[in-house]
C-alpha cells in the first residue's frame, strides 16, 4: 500500500525574489501546503493578466510500505492529480485540497482567466480578487490555479510551452503504438475508451523505466483507483474529468487512506495480569485478500481503549497447515481497528471491508476482507496492563494453540514473534494499542464513559 505526501512546487516567481518569500508549512483540510508570507500583492486590473504571481503544481507522492513477504515493489513514485472541469464548486474543492492544475479546452480561456483571480486565504476560504489593485497586509497567499490549455491534441501552459500529448486508445493496435520516445514531452495523457485494467497494466510495464509521466483520464474516483494501482506501481498521474465536487472529496479520501500506511502506530508494551478460561461463544475468523508474515496481525479488543495485537495463522505447526491470510480474531462483540483511526465490531466485517494489518514495530498497511467465518468455540479471557498504570485492558479469544498475541520486538537474532494464548501466563509481555475509549459509530469522541 501507499503513502501520500503533497509537494507543491513554486512557479512564476523570479529566483532573485525567493528570499523575500520565506516558506512555511500550512495545514489545509488535511493537506500540507507550502505558503509564502507576502506583505503586499499587486494584481493587475487587466483581465488577461489577473493572475497573481504565486502558482503551484500539486504533486502527490505515494510510496510502498507493504511489509508482506510476497514480492512487492519498494517504490517511491510521484503521483500527479490534474483537474478537468467547468464547475466552480469542483475547482474550489480541488484547490482547497492542494490540487490546482486545471485543464481547459481552447474555447474556455476566459474561464481560466476568471478562476486565476481566485485566492485561498489563511482561514481556508476562497475569494475572487477584484479588478482593481489589491493589497493583503500581513496575509498569506496560497496556491492559485495553474491553467493548462488543449490545442490540437496537445496540452500547453499559459506561456505556450507544451507539457503533454493526448492519446486515445480503443484497440490493442493503438495501445501497441504507445511507446516511450526520447523527444516526447514529460507527460502523456491517455483516454482509454474500451478496456481499462489490462491496458493500464500494459502501459505501466512499457513506461516503467521511462522518465515520462503517463496520466489517465478518469471520470470517477473508482476509475482513478484502477489506474493508480495498476501492477501495484500504478500510472504516474490522473486527470480527473468531473463536474461534481463529490468526486474530488472521494479521491482525496482515497489518498488519505493510502497515506495512513506510512504512519507508524504507537504500540505499548503491557504485562499479562490474568488468563482465565471461559465457556463458549461465537468467534470470528477474518480471512484477508493479502498474505501476512510472522509478526503481523490485527488489533482487537473488548474495549476500544486498548486493542491487543492478535497474530495471524501464518506460523507452521505439526497439526494444521499454515493460513497466512487468516486471523482468528475473537468474539463477535470485539472491536477491530480499521482505516481512518476508526474501529468496528468484528460482527460488522464482511467481504470488501478494509482493516489495518500491523506488525510488532507499528508498521501498518490496509488489507481487504475476503471472507468472515463465525463459529461457536471455547473462549479464554486475557487481561493486561501497562507498568505503573491501574487501567486494565482485556480481550476474549478462542482457546486454541493457533491463536497468539504478538510480543514486543527484541532486536536482532531470532526474537519470539508471538505467544499462543494456551501458553500465556501472568508476567508475559504483549503489545497493545492504547487510545481513547469513547466511540460513536467507530469514531473516537471525547466524553465520559465507563466500560467494564
């Protein structure tokens, strides 16, 4: 899976003036932008030159953090997002999220000029600059739009420089003609009129050693996801051609979820205080569409305030074959960690739902649930607490040798990865993720709550 980092690049300011614009990070709706403090910005009253001198080209970086033992590309590949729309609502949503490169047909230059007079202010509101000279005293100027114009199946910037070429692909013959060429501009934009998945994979394979960035025109966020994940590496960029701002929000949400995979979760070492065998209960086996390696599992617990790292069934034994796609996670009432810092009940998982797989170092990745099995099995109660902390954390799990809790990492050599619940004893150390206990529909909230 992948992480997302916004890396806007400055354009349109003479190099000699850059020292007068000290950069600082700005947080805007979950995006990290770069802004330049400006004591005064003069905007020409000439409609053909209403653009302020600050422009950005939004770039997204996605890098693999997939710790699976199966073949995986450890890549760091920039992903670009350009927007093709005539909707001001779409433009506003895109600029607020750091995407400010827009494509215009040749007959819509006046729309580009109109939008180029729009500023994103420090309170994250967007306003249009008036025709007269305007001064923003002690304000911060942030990312105006960067327009690109279509002319004869090519794309040019506002200064007439070619930045991309369009190609329509509706047959295998046309796809075979698409090859990297040394004299080609940096960008290629493809419009796949027929098949999407296989052509996108073929294009990734052909251009993988090229410096050329290949975009695909996408009319929905789901199409964009297909292109960004083709052959795991994905195409270099997306042209999102939409008139509904919801599509921008959904695509940004997709990148945010991918971004989580680069975050290291804070896991806490806890000591077992009680192990007690209970009666029967309905427990949930979660079978994923991904393979797990030793040291990986799901975060599960009876209370959201403390989730235990439950190991997958990837370890070999003499009595049963290894199932590296499975976690025997616990009873139906238990919480399980899912993307977005949320939890859900194990009973709510079903095919297609996403969960987070975590290893003993806190590295996480998103995985898709392929199947859930609920069966009646004997249960065992496990309780633990941090050192010098009276708060108890508990989980009910199936009482079986194949169910194990992951131990803290112990450095080099051959450290123990997990302890079967059938072998757990008071004083053993395991890993927890400790967080706020109050939840509303899986979202952490701040309120008084007692759980026991």
